[in-house]
C-alpha cells in the first residue's frame, strides 16, 4: 500500500494525501473530527493504525 503527502497540490496549509488508490485534501491543523473524516475518505479503519 502506498502513502504519499503532496504539498504542491494544496493551497496554504492544505496538502493532498494519497493512500493506495484513494486521495483527500487535508488541513495542517487536525482535530479529532477531521481525522475521522480523513480516515473515512481514505477507507481506513481507525483501529488499523495501532
């Protein structure tokens, strides 16, 4: 599974995260609700991160 953070695809404090064949745009300041939303968009189970 590939993981990549691309700051050139975002504006300001945003970056694109690619995980496998999925991607999403994230902000620099992460809250618990934003993290849950990112995991859902990337189809990652929260418990899978350890």
